[in-house]
């Protein structure tokens, strides 16, 4: 009897330890009894189960990452490349997921890898090596996701969040040829862009020259109008001055002519004293003091 109480305590402790389980955040539980599912998607917290009769299988409800080792594939132009893939996924149907994998993430990865690899093989076979090396992954990744999402949802009960090519590398022996072809294609594209740029620049310059010509023509027209109006005004002033004192005006005009003649410097003019020009000068010089006496 003295051993009965300790044994009972030990048995109760074992039953209690096996009958209570805790689900942490970001996880859920599938509860089974003799291999049959009793509860699915048991959330975080403290829970109770039948000791030794019910089994708890925990799975991650967060986004999970699957990454493959690089494999060998053939491109549309028959060249061999090495490529790997990544996939982010999440459990969507816990019942299907448990039946397919027993809630074992490693088992899920093993079943998903050949499906994605087969789809990747088809996608790579549709593109040339240059296209694959130059692609940013957007269209190819989208096509790859569309090819595997429905099958993995049905077979494993998972949702594909994202899938894409990790890295594409041609064999070492073909690298020079591939890079040369890519360089040639890039140069041809750059040349085409330069030609388009030069054509656009010539068009813009032609438009600018035409606009300049229009502006200059309009300015010349306005200037001609202004000069004409100024000439008319100057003619009126000259006429009024000539009417008031014709002899002085003729004298002033002669001086103005001399000023213009010698304004550049270095000019030499030889005139006789009896030349009309000198007579005008003498007459103009002689007339002004007489006017002042009056």
C-alpha cells in the first residue's frame, strides 16, 4: 500500500502531461484518434486531448519557403542551362495537407519539388538562352505560378504565394558565345535608339530653326516699320529746320557730311578753295556773325 499512492501520482502526472498540449502562435494542429482525424486547424493556446489515444500533428500556418538545388534544363535554342527555383507557399486546406503529408513539411517539400521542376522545364524550353538571361523574371514567374498553383492546391492543399527562377547559368563552355550574342543584340538595340534620338533631335532643331526664322522675320518687319516712321519723323524735322534757316541748314548738312566722311579716320580729301563744298563752308561761316549783328 505504501507504493500505491506514489504510483498513482506518477500515473496521473503522465496522463496529465499527455492529455494537455499547447499550440504556439503561427501554428495549428490536426488531432487524430487511431489514425482518423478528429479535429483540424486547432489554433494557438492550451488544449486537452485523450491521453495516449489522440495524437497531435502540428503544422506551420505561416508563409513557408521551398528552394531547390540547380538542375539542368534545355532552352528553346537547344542550349543547356542550370537553373533553380524558389516557392513561397502556405497551408490552405489542413485536411488535404494532413492526408497527403501527415503534416510533415519535409514530406510536402519532396512532393512539391518535382511538380515545380517539371513546370520550370517547360517554361525554359519555350525561351532562348538570351531571353532567359536578359529577363527580369516577371512573365516567366507568373506563367510558372499559373502552371503549378492549381495542381498543388488539389494534391497537397497548399496555396502558392510566389514562385520563380532563382538563377540561370549557361554552361562554362557556352558562356563566351552567349555573352557575345547578348552584346551584339544590346549594341544593335543601342544603335537603333541612337538613330531614333538623332532623328528626333533633327526634327526638334528644324522646328526651332523655323520658329527662329518666323520670329526674326516678324522682328525685321516691325523694325522696318519703326525705321520708316523714324525716317518720316526725321524728314519732317529736317524740313522744318530747312524752312526756318535754309542757309544754316545747308551749312549744318555739309558739316554732318564731313563728320560721317571722316568718322572712320584715315580719310584724306583734297579740295580746291573754289569747290562748291568749300564755298558752302565759307558762306555758312560768313553768314552766322551777320545774323547775330541783326
